[in-house]
C-alpha cells in the first residue's frame, strides 16, 4: 500500500472477486439461508479461483499473499451481499496459525484443503462462562502418555457443521511451574466425545452457530499446533487477523447497505424529485459513506502493519479498524432501512436483515467495550480497568 491506495494487483483482485460474487448475489444468499441450505457452490468457486487461500504460502496450495489480500476477498464478498463468516475463521485464523506454528507435516495435511475449500476448519475459543476473558477459559488439555485428553465447553462457534476439523483453544498445566497456559489443538469433528448443538440465531445466514462439547476427547500428540509452552503468543497470531477480517466483513456489509440505499434514493419519487435530492435522505447516506471509507483505510493500515511483521502496531490498528468498521456498518444498515421507509422492513427489499447482521460486528469477535479498554490502556496509557 502506498500513497493511500492499494496496489494495482490488490485492486484487480477486488474486481475479480466482486465479479464472481456478483453472479450469486444477496437474493441467492438469503434464499439459501432461509431454506436451511449451504453456500458450498460459492465457497468452492472461491477456492477454485485461488482466492480462498490467497494468504497461505504457495507450497501448500495458497497464493502466497498477505492478510490484506484475504481481507479484500472477504470485503468484496460481503459488498456483493454474500458475507461468508467462515472466511474469517478457516483461512485467516486457522490458516495463519498453522502457517506460523504448524510443523511441515501439519501444514501439508491441513492447509491445501483450507486453500481449495474442500476441508474447512472452524475455530473454538469462546466459552459460556469466560466470554471475552480468554484468561478464564476452562477447557482443559491433559497429557496421557503420548496422547492428549480434552474436556470442556465452547459456545458461539461458527460453521462446525461444515467443518472437518476445529482448532480448539484449551489450557494445559505447565509441569515445571504448575501454571496453566493456552494450547491449540486440531480436533476432528467426528472424534469420539466431540459433540455440537445448533444455537438458533436471528441472523439470516447459511453459516450457523453452535455449542461444542468436549468429553474426554482423545487426540494424538501431533494434534497439538505449535509449542505446548508457546502460550499466548501463538494464540494471538490468529487474533489480529481475526479483527482485520471482522473489519473487512463489516465494511463490506456497510458498502452493500449504502449501495442499496443510494440506488433506491435515486429512483424513489414521493414529491417532485427523487428522495435522494432531499438532504434529510442524502446527508445520512453521505455520512455513513465517509465513516465506511475511514474504517476501510484503517483496516488497510492494520493489514499492512501485520504483513510487515509489526504485531503490536497491527494489534492497535486492528482493534481500531474493527471498532470503526462495526460502527459504520450498523449506521449504514440503519440509514439504508430509513431510506427505504416501509419497504425497508420487508423481505423483498433485503435490507432489514442487515440490522442484525451488522449488529453482531459490535459484539464479536471482541466487543466494542473491550476494544475501548484496549485503546484506553495501550494507546492512551490509562490505568487498566479490568
């Protein structure tokens, strides 16, 4: 990224993904969701064209790009009305962690399927009693000879029904210090003792949410990703990409909402002129467009810092980007519904569902309140509040 513009290659990537997703569109996406069907056709086409694993090294079937590239793919899909939450999870979080910390055998085993879309991987960190406090997770990993035994509960885990494996965050006891530390395991979804239950949501999406139950799930030693003493460093390798991708997901939804509203405002005439000629309609749309473009710029900055290896700088920018993007998306969805008037709350016009979809961005993968805590403490140097 230079002179505040993305590279020509990145811009061409965006155009190609937009063309591909445009063949499907929002109507197709919502029809699939309401029918209880999956968007596998779109997912596999993204993989076939090399976009799904664009951030993963070429030797494992990827495109050799960075997090900025996969974030661009995520955003353009959402901007065409096809927001795929598993883009955040499978290639960005799981793909990044395995690329950074997996053995070569693990990379050969799991990354090619992530890249071509034939083997999706979910990510399980959130727990019922821990919420955003990762230090309080209680899922345990106990060594038993050469194997590991996992026990615990997870909640709001995306796409488990579509995944072959789940990257699970657990806690293990350090034999030397007695302290617990986070450890990462790839758990097959058909492993004995691994069960999941659908959580009904109000979001109109083909990608579902689940509770996950791990009861004496026995895993071989090579299911462990990274060093068992690696701790938080390995976990946070996937959390900055998660925030960058969440921001792109939100800005894509915001762009879709603004596009729908602007098109309607140009065509809808109630009095003499199209309603878009009235400042009461035009100004809210102009405002959310400005908010969205600022959030996009911060997201690009976060991605550039991450790809340059500046993990701390990327962490600050990624949190800010995620916050700004979620706020922009919520405001854009609200403005789109208001612009449509009564039509805005019908299924026919397809904007009311965005109110819930964008609202989720304020909560997950980290709440806006926790981001404000982070910025207050790390950016402003204020006392820790929790």
